[in-house]
C-alpha cells in the first residue's frame, strides 16, 4: 500500500465516523501513531481509531480545531 493509499484509508475512517454523528473527544500520540477518540453526539457510544500516516494525522488535527471553534460559538 502506498503512502497515499494509507492516507486515503485513514481519512475515510475519520470522515465516516463524523458522518455517522461522532465528534472528536481527544487524542493521544504514541510511537505507533495517534489514537483518536470519538463519541457519538446522541448515543454516547465511544470509538477509537489509530492514525499512522502523517497526512491523516494533520487532517484529523485540522478537523479537531474546526470542531472546537464551532463548539465555542
């Protein structure tokens, strides 16, 4: 799998969770990548995914910042 394919796969995972109604609640950086925590807005169901590709970690960080700005309004 190429680096771009890995990015697309991890980006799709993040996008799918957001479309399903999950919000990002936090993340933890590890040597194996970032573990990103999500919680469903209505059901409080929690999920975690590991992002290992640098570009998908940047993508997640951008979404997280955008989400925080929207919550402050």
